[in-house]
C-alpha cells in the first residue's frame, strides 16, 4: 500500500502547486489565500495542511520547482549541444546563450513570484532563512552546470566557478526583473535575459590558448 499512497500524495501536492501558480498569476502572493488555492485544486484545507505546513512553504517549493525546471532545461540543451558539436569554444557567447536559454518556459511567472517572495523574505526572518537556504541550493545547481562545461575543456574562465555562478544568477535575475517591469513577455523576455547573460559570459570566459 505504500507506493499507491505515495503516488497519490505526490499527485495531490502537484495539483495544489499548479493551482497555487494559477492563483498567484491572478492575484499575487498576498492575495493567493489557502482557501482560493484549495478551491482551484478541488481539495479541502485538510488536504492542504496534510501536505504543506503553510502557504509560505508551498510557494517556496513552487518557486524552487519553477527554477529547477529552467535549470533542467538548460542542462538538457547543453548536453544536446555538446553531443551535436554546436557547443564549441569558438562559438559566439551571446548567440550560444540564447540557444541554451530558449526553452519556451514561462519566465515571467517565475520572475514575478521570486520578486514577491524576496519582499516577503525581507519582512519575515524565518521565511528569509528558508529563502536563503533555497537560494544557496539553486546557486549550487548553477555551479554544477558551469563546472561541467569547464570540465569538458570547451571553455576556461577568468574567475572561479562559484563567482561565475553568483554573477550569472544576479545578472539574470536583475535583467529579468527590469524586463518584467517594462511589461515584456514571451520571446522578448527570453531574448533580453539571454542577451544579458551572453554579454556577461563573454566577459568571464578566458581567451582561448594560442
């Protein structure tokens, strides 16, 4: 009986998170009440609290899931490009990053969610600690992607991998937030973020050895 129960629980959590994303997109973090999320998902408050301790926990996990989907897409595209020979040391960084980042994922939702979550983290110490732990885990994932590229021998960096990961994350988040505030969406949003990352990548990649 353990496996069916586990699968049912995972399905319940997934439906609640999907509902939370929909409600968040409509009314924001503060307006997305537990009741509204439960109603959208078709569950009771009891089902909610048997899976999440609070709305804060749900949204942190949702934000983490959105970010991990983006990183999984990036990893997959990098592996694909390495295998096909598209990812080469002499490739144009901006063009390369645009290809890697062009996953079709809804970045705007993630940008809006993380912006509101950061505001919440600034106002609540306990929530802030949970956010920072999640942020460190995300940074570690980015470091892993960069380290894999460096280990492949395709590129060398002017700076160490942790510093590169931190700079890329800050560049991406800042650019995407400004683009979202400007009302950009869809392809224009993707292009802005990829171009900003490409420009930074161009600066931190070490010159090829003669």
